[in-house]
C-alpha cells in the first residue's frame, strides 16, 4: 500500500494551532491516554469513547463519537510515526461523518494528520496539519480541530 506520508509531501501547513499551559510530555499524553483523550476529542457537543488505542507506530485506534442528537459512529486509524513528545502522525481510515453541514461531502478516503508539539517556556504549542481531505471537508476539519484543541485541559489529569 502506498504510504500516505509520501503522498502528502509538501502539504504540511497547519490547519489549527493552540497553546496549552503544560509541558509537551503532558500535552502529548493527552493525545495517547484514553481517559484524557475522552475529555476533549471531537467537535463541540460530541462525546468520545475510546474503543481501542495502541499508541505505537503501526498501532491502531478506534474512537466512538456520539453527536448531541445521540447518533454515533466510529472513527478508526493507525499511527504512522511517533516521536514523543514532539510529533504524532496518524492516518484516519474511517471518518466520522455525522451531522455534516449542508454542502459538505462526507470524507470517504483516508486522510493524514500530523501533530507537532513545541516547548514554549514551559507551555506547549500544538500545530495540527490535516492532509488528503476533500475540499468541502477541509474547512470543517480546521474548525473542528480548533474547537477540540481548545478543550485540552491546562491541568492535564493524572491517570494513576
């Protein structure tokens, strides 16, 4: 299978940025720890239940996302590159296409997400790039990423 990473060369412009008042390792943990990820993942009004999360290169994930109206779907994917705490790259294989605005075609093909975590004087800058999306879905994805990133807690909860 052709690598999506090669297919998207040169298309690494961030669609969303956010800063969290926590060190990069803690913020990275918010992306790979089920109990933390469930507190912020997804568009506004959605809840997320982690069904599977194996945060290693080649590991798979499955997140059940439930819309405010109670409808749900499962988003699946695979981690393609992990360099903790600075980089997380994953392919979304099955997108959750619930409650799409009028005129937005469902994303049927896989896409590739690159998340960069940068230390900024004890805070973490997060930059999310999302490639290989259909044109209508790009704007929606940028909006949803911005909203989700804003929900990452400043005081990352402990999973002990």
